[in-house]
C-alpha cells in the first residue's frame, strides 16, 4: 500500500491542477500559479496574464502562440 502511494505521488496521480501551457500537474493551485510564471513574457504581471492568441477559424483563445499553432494544426488540419 505505501509503495502504491509513493508511486502515485511520483507519477502525478492525484495532482488535479494542470498547466494549460505544458501539461505539468500540481497538487495545489498555488503551485500551479507559481509554475505558470515560467511561461510568462518578461514584464508581464500575473494580473494581466490573459489568453491573447485567438484562432481565426473558430475563435478559441490560447495563452501562447505555440498552443494556437498546435490547435490550428490538429483541429483545422492547417
């Protein structure tokens, strides 16, 4: 039982907060928020961090150009 618990923690089971940008998972919202700072542009504050890249085909919003590009490639085959 203890081995299963340790294995689960190591491999991210039970970590319910997921980073939209890279998929990393965290146990607490505060850990996720701290991690998200690594994806911010220099000089960008957490209060101004908003989804700023809009898909011209369907209108979905993304917080990074690579995410938008990946979405466009997969969802719209462009």
